[in-house]
């Protein structure tokens, strides 16, 4: 068994530009023994590192059955900027996986709503891939709501047509691009919820996106009658260690890296949205 606190090498097999500032990287774990023992749950993350630059916590966006380990990242800081300049064949450091993922036992054969904004779709892609793999055997309904700034900012845009063959998919953009014909909704993702019906007591909800968007979405869900115990969200905070040691990701009385990043809303409702927590 490998030590998760020590980085191991992974080679970039391929990369895909999702939007103007978001890339997906497929990694191959170089050490055979580590590759055999490495496993993760949907919603967990890895610490990706480059010598002399640093580490960044990046959600795992692949499915457990995939041959490659996928990470989708938005170029924002020194580490992600450096990674965006790497090419196939380059080696990157990986530590993990860390954190608590999505409660998949709440998704199998039950009604599920997935709500994402921007690159927040990345930690939910593994959930969608998991549900798609079990589509023929499922009895529950799956609804996917996704919002982006413009049509050009939609992450995994080429995958949504495949999901439409299995699930109910609703897309929205904040602003339609005049250079591109857009047939979907224009406005906040919460407008999509208002236009659809679902069983509030018999549905589990997974949410990830900008925190202000998640708070507004949760408010609407609660008004619709969805219990707080059935709402799960993935939080983002700056992380240095990934193991609850450094204290950078304090979230109220909890660590995002260790107690999250996925939380049940009912467990964090008292301090979600408070400043400086």
C-alpha cells in the first residue's frame, strides 16, 4: 500500500481544451504497484504538484472504471498556469486521493438531481459517468442542471448530448453569445429548477459551483420542499496539505480537505455563507 502523503509520478497521456481557460488532463500513474492499489470515490480530489512551483487541489473527474485518471482544472494560480503549459509525455506529481466524496449509496436506483455551475461540473462528472454506466439497470430518475457564463464556457459540452439519451438535461448560460446560436435558457441555473417538476421528498440533490450560486440554489430547493438532509454540496477552500494538518481549509468547525469537500447541507447550514469561515 502506498503512502498518500508522498507524491508519486504520473505522465500526461493527453489533454483537452474545454473552454478558453479550462483544460482536462488524462494521467497515467507510472508506478505499477501504486497503479494497482490506487482507487478513489466520486467527489474526492488529488493534490497535483510541480517541483519548485507548488501544489493545487484538483477534483478527480474520471470514473473509477476509466483507464486514465482525469482532472479538469481552470487556470487561476501559479500551479494551474504551469500545468496548462505542460504537454503529453510530461510528468506531474500526484498525492491522494483525499477527502469525502459523494454519497453514491444515495444515488443508486433513486431519484437524483445534479446541479452544477461553471467548472463545478468537474467533481460531478464522475457521478454522471457512474449513473450513465448503470443507466439500463436504474429505476430512479436523473435530472442534470448546468449553468455557464456563455455557450463557449460550457465544460464537457460534447458529452451532454450523450447524457440526454439517458437523463433529463437542462442547460443555461448567463449571456448568449451573438456569434453562436444558442437554443437553451438564458439566465441563472435556478431558473431551470423553477421550470421543472420533481418529487422533493424522494430526490437526492448533488450541487457544486460558485458558493453564491449554491446558496441561492439550496434556498430554492428548500422552498420546493427538499429536506436539507437530502442536499449535498462540494465546497472549495485553499488547501496546502489535503490531510487536515495545515489548517488552511477551516470551514467553521470542519476541514474541507478531510471532512469534505462533500458535505450534507443539514450539517453545515449554520455556517454556510458566513464570512471568514
